[in-house]
C-alpha cells in the first residue's frame, strides 16, 4: 500500500548577494543581485507502508529540503505530495498527529527541563490518553535505557543521551510515519547501534514507516529496505537496497613498530597500496567482498605488531559517482 506519493517536487531558494564594502552595500539597497539555487529539481518517488527508506546523498544534495517539505515545515514551489491523503503543508494541523520527526540539528526537548517534562508536554499537545502514554513511555525507557537520563535537565545530557530522548518525543503519540534527518550524526558506534535497533523495533512492532536521511552508508545498509539517492536536487537512484552495489572497499591506514616489508605487501591479493606514508606507515585499499576484514588484516600484519590502525569507508561521493557511471 502506497503511503507517500511525491510528484515533480520542486524547491528553489533565493539568496541575495551583495559585494563587499560600503558602496556596494548602498547599491544593494536599490538593486540586489539575485541568486537562485535549485535545491530540488522536480523529484518523483513513492513509499510503501512499513518501508524503511534511506535518503542518501552528499552534503547539499537536497535531503533536508525534501524532508522538511514532507513533514510540512516548508512549502515547495511546485509539485504534489500525498501522504495518507494529506498535503503536508496544507493540512499541517491534522497531519502532524500522524507523523513524528527527529531532526538531528534541532531539538524538540527543553534545554532547562528534564526530558520527562517534555514528554508530558507532548502528551498534552497531542492529547495522548494516560494509559497509552504510560505504556509507550515504559516501553521506550526499556528499549533505549533511559530510566535515569529522563530525569536530568536536558542541558546536562550527552548528545547520545539527548538523541535517545528525541526519539521518545517523536514516537509518544504513535505516529504512522517518522522522518529522521541525520539522527546519528556525531554519535559514537554504541549510540548509533542503540538508535538503529530502536528504529528497527518500532518499524517491526508498530509498523511505523521510516524515512531517514543520512550520509552514513552504514546507517542505510543496516536499516533500509529501499534507498533513494539524491544528488544536486535530482534522484539518481531509487530501488531496493539489494540492487545497490554497495562498495566492499575499505581504506586502512596501518602503522607498525617495525619497518614494513613492501615487497611482500605488494604481493598480497585484494590489497592495494594507496600511499606509503613512511617506512612504518602505509595506507591501503582492501576489498572485503570475499574475505573478512580481520583475516585481511592478519595477512597484512605478517605476524608483526600493530601500533595503530584506522579503517574507513570510501566517501559517499565515490559511491554516487560509481552509480552515475553505470
Ligand atoms: N534557507 C536556505 N536558503 C538558501 N539556500 C538553502 C537554504 N537551505 C538550503 N539551501 C541550499 O539548498 C541546498 C540543499 O540543501 P539541503 O536540503 O540542506 O541539503 P542536504 O540536507 O542534502 O545536505 C544546499 O546547497 C543549501 O545550501
Ligand atoms: Mg541535511
């Protein structure tokens, strides 16, 4: 069942530029140089009930713009959006009771109050009945391990602690869809894991449809059944996650206590030397398609002790470039 249908959605931002200095400032009073930025160039897509859809794309691609429009915060210039029969920016009042949102950069909690107070505020706003509220709250506290956290002032919480509470805020009124804009940005691996589990659970248990933007490939890989890749205001990929050939390449910078045997290293299969940083440090590109990472590292190590190790994913821009080439 289609729950979201988007057609020819366009959004332009207009910025006014002016030159430097006083004279230019005066001139700009009369004639401002207009600069139009096309953030969304007419995108189409649809989402089925129960999907977890990932919006992937480099910075400035238009992901947040799309999400703001879908959640009714922003007007588009043209195009149609139908979400459960609503047009978000027209039926905003009724619409918001069916959706929840977590925008990584913007908090729904109150800085000086504990999250628990904010939860009660949410209860009043959405007229959530007492029993349902207590039941949801109890469940979320358990799932997110926030028993003690929710009684401390929000300003004292770490980013990870706060984000977990943001999810409660977004879910208390039992929305059918939640919009998540970079919900794991800046979080450590453990906090990311907790949040990802929570998203999976609410999707499975309550059949909440999830739209998530991220520039973290792992978020998308771990959660989504469908991926939409946006680049420069256009959709460049829209399909099941299975169809997306996510790169199995990793970049490893490895530092040894002893000098590296480059000759031997060059001969290793599935390992490419990207840069020799010193006699002791080297940057490699490895392919984890056929072999587990720990096995590859074991081969690279050749029995020597490792001083330091840094493992990275290829940047998302590279992934998108590859999709473009196809
Ligand atoms: N309020 C605004 N005024 C002018 N330009 C904007 C505004 N918001 C976003 N943009 C521009 O629109 C483009 C898309 O932004 P955004 O949707 O935030 O991208 P993303 O979330 O994918 O990083 C960016 O180039 C950004 O600079
Ligand atoms: Mg954004």
